C-alpha cells in the first residue's frame, strides 16, 4: 500500500508570500535625466566660472555683482552701468539643435533687454530678451528668416525659469516659461541659425554690446541638443530650481 504524503504547501506558500511582500517593498530607483549630455557651459552665477568643466569662463564687464539669487547667488545687472558678462568662443556658435536655460528676475523688462545671446543685429544667431510689453522673446535667426517665440506679459521682481530651444528639423524655435507649454515659431524658409563673429553674452547682445539687462540672472546653461520634457521638468524642480552639480 502506497504511503499518503501530505503536500508541502504550507511552508512553501508562506515563503513565497514573504518573497512577494519583500519584492513589493523594493522600489525602482528614480531615473535622473542625463542633463549633462551635450552641455557646453554651465554658469551658477556665483561668479564668472564655468562649472561644467569645459573651461568656458566669462569676462565681467563693468562690474556685474553677485548677490543672493534663486539658487545660491546670482548675477545682478544694472543697465545704467552697461554691465554684462561675455566670452569669445566659437564653440558657443550653434547653427543646429540648441537649448538655453536660465532663471531671471526683471527690475525693468521693457525695451528688449537681453538675457542670454550670441547674436548680431541684421545677421542673426540666438537671443533671449524682454519685450516692450513685459514678455520674453526667444529669437533664432538665420539666412532663411526669423523665428520669434514670444511669451505673455511677465511681472517685474519675480523669478521665472526660461528655456529656449531650436530644432533644426523644421527650423522651430520654442520657448518654455516655468515649465509650461511650448510657445513656438518657425523660420519660414527653413535652415539653421546664423553663426556670426560675436561674443556669447549674458546681459547684453550685438557686436557693440547694447540693450543691457536690468535685474538678476541665475543658473545659465547651454546645450548643443534639445532638452527632453523630463529634463526640463527636472531643471525646473517644481519652481525650486537646481544648481551644479546636476
């Protein structure tokens, strides 16, 4: 007569349940966007140094000061004193895919005051500026024409996170304010941006610097690629911003 054997369900089942519970407690790690990929320069604006490791330090023209800002210190610019930061560097001359990010707080936003630019009037390049109606314009200009993505009115004395991008496919300029929806415009005749012989500037633009910024600028970065939606959200960080290292 065969011997009846009781199935060993009890201990095995309890073990399996414990394993299942343990696996449920192990959460997948949060994936941080690789925002350092394609990064050409990063300025915390605590000083003139490039924190990215690429050595693209700036020159301080007319005494830009560094004061408490959005994240750590920021650069404070006075238009009346013609203050700006600059760098002579063809590596920041981009005709194709591009992203520029910064935090800004305007003391006065009228008259096309410049934030971040590598641009010559009448030739082109890229530039981020205020508008006479207290908005922000992200301009990308080449031989095919001009793309101006323009925001609604913004308030003085309030921090805003701005990201401007240029997508070579389609020749599309896009502006994101506080991680909002894209404001876009297109170079009608297509093509990339012009790359004139001019300095990269924070707080001014053009061959002879003009249109000086009034207010504060913080956490300036430039990439030779398009930032993804996740990366834009990561940099905005719920309105708290981030600083180097990213």
